[in-house]
């Protein structure tokens, strides 16, 4: 599936089960994959789309151009607005409006206007750019978040004066930032913001320090592991019956210098899937031949790509730590700060820069990220088994609850019954006890005693309080089961949190697929 088809809003009966009166929602962290986009690279330009024969010549190039490299699906980019200084006094700013056009090489390397399949000049997309459809679907995601957390649950206010109780973040890749912005606007459109609503803070990181996606480029050991798992997938699948089926479908369309479909081919198998998914999400002028959308072929390519990219999270402790451990450490720190401290506050997102106590405690986080982020989060928790590649505009919501007084009732059993009656007797569920204990602490803990702190280092009162807090994960509005929920109290999924990402990225270099500490091969979520 390329484009996410969202489910209907929860019914009142479902809300009563998923958000029982015995629990109080305290913190929501939403990680969203960007919306529909163009392919990250131009591929299959030797393959003529079905409609190309009926379209005019483009920029004097012959019809053999194949799948067109320039897609006309970015009308929103016709009129760009950039905040720029309007006077010499740089403290005053104005919106600088401009129109974007794309330039390309002509037949003899001369400069020409890049044109779409039908000669379009306006609204031309770049590679990997969020398209108009992607903007629409991420805005719709924001509307669904509003319906649930504002209209149905009343967790967030209907009208906002500022975004001080929200944490907005995106990766350095523009489509992730733009998708997060669209989701925020869908959740809080102009009609739901006061006239004096100040510009919200959006947090970003340099590429070298980015942890909102598995950062191969800046983590040397993780890059090694990723390549080793990719090489293993190539060995397993390149000569398989399933790959033979893909070659029967697509080998005639492969480039002459790389005529065979393969995990490590040119283009790579995952690259072929990227182009299939992007073309499937958009108009007929940028479609591949029908063989590329063969149902069985797409199931095969999805299975192989998911193994190549994400099997490491399930099999390797080190892969989990380096791939997504730092982000999961942040996720846990935020929840523990909410449960035990003065509330989660961000120094970067605070109204007064550098003074995180200047704003409110954060209740809602919205992070624009990628398919690899979502799959890594779920895989590292053992919750991605038999899942397909995350569709565009997929999301993972991590919800923290505190337990309200429930007379004569065991909280764990009650939560099992509310969340998923079918698995109650198995002691597995969609709620996980945050750590262990019974009693609320008499005082709040400072952040310095919470951040990246092992559970064993927390005071006894704090450990007892954490038993009154529970975590649930929803993937595309579907609660997911977490194998670690059945673990002994105090087990918070070791192997997913990481304290010193940069340092550990340089450890165990050239140690092979499974380095020291991975000999037992403990699966994710256990």
C-alpha cells in the first residue's frame, strides 16, 4: 500500500475502551512520516509511461525519454514565501514572495526550462519533494489528530494562544518539515489560533546530530551494520524463486548495463520500490507499465525490502541501540520527566531561548520524520512483525497515562481488559507499565536525576510511582502489542535506550554482523 487509507474516527464505544476513565492521558508524542513525494532519484527514464505516446514532445527531447524526471505535482510551490529582512534594520522582517521555476539541461547542454510530461513549466517538483497530494494527506492527518485529542478527548484546547505546550520538530529534509507544518496547521488551523498567536518554535538539528531517523551517514558502526544486513539480504534473495518472479516482470525494463533485478542491483531493489510507490501515488502521466503494479510482485518486493532495512532491529542489540536508541532514550526521558519531574520541558523549544523553565510543561509533541523512523521505532520494540513498508503519512503515537484511583482493582489486569480483551489472559497488551511500584513520590525529581538514568539509580519512591504510569503505542490509529509488556516489572526494553550515541557509533568497528554483546541474539521487545 502506497497511500494510507485512514480508518474512521473511533466510536464512543472504542473511546471508552482505549481511553478508560481509570486513566488520565498526560503526554502524547506523534512521529509522522512525510506525505506523498516524488522519487528521490530519477529512475526508469528508458521506460515509456503508458500515456507518453499521446503527449507532446518535451523540451525538444524525443519520446524515448521514458518516465519523466520532472513531475508537475507541486502547484503549492508556484508561489513561495520566505521570511526575509525588509530593511537595513534586521530586527524587522517581512514575507518575501517569489515564484519558483526549475531549469534543466537541453540537448546540447544549453539552459532550458524544466517541463513536465505535458509541457508544464509551473508547479514542477524536485527529487524527493513533497507534492500537493502529500500536503493534503498530512493536513488531513492533523485534522484527525485534532478530532481525537481536541474534540473527542479534550486533551488539548480548542483555541490556542501559543504553542508553548507543544514540541514541534523535524529532520533537516524539507519534506519532513513541510509535512509536520501541514499536520500542525490541520490540528490548529487559523480559526483555532488567536490573532496574537506567536510563530511557533520548530526544533531542528544538524545532520551530524540528527537522531530522528537512523543516521547511517554520521554513525560509522551503524553504517557498517546496515551494509552487512543489506549484503545478507542480497545473498538470501538474489537467486531465490521470488527474485526470479520479479525478473520475469521487470528485467526487460532494467538499464542495459544492469539488466537483472537484485537487492544490490542498479537501481537497487529498494530504489525500484521507491519509484513504484511514488508513481502509484500520483497521476497517469507519471505511471510505469502495468507490470510494475503486479500485486504479487509488490508483495515480494515489500517483503525483501523490509527485511533488508529493518531485520537488524529485531535481531541485533547493537543495531537497535545505534539505529534508534538515542531517539528512544529521548522518548523515555520525556515520559519519566512528565511522571516524576516538573513536567517535560525543552530547552530548545522554550519561549525564552535556553531557558526551558520559561514555558509550560509540554503535553503534545509532533515530529516530522520518515518511513525508516517509524519502522525502526516499532521494530526495536518487537512490534513490526509481518508489517509492510510504512505508507506515506503513516504515524506512530506514543501515549503516556497515569492511573486514577480504581478501588479494589489491579491496574495491570484492568488495563488489559480495556485495551484488548482477546489477549488479557496472555498478559500481553497495548499498555505497558512504565517501570514498577505502587506509591506516588513525595517530591518531584530534578531533570538531572532523570535524563538517561537507569531505573536502578532512581529513588525507591520514584520507582514505586512509575508503576502508576502506563504507555501505549498506536500505529496508524491501531494499538500495537508490545512483547515487553509481559516482562518482569522494572524491565524497560533494554537495548532501545542509548546514553552516548556519538561515542558508541565508533565502537565495535569491523566486528561483523553481530558484535560483542549480541551473541545471545535476544529479539527486540524481549
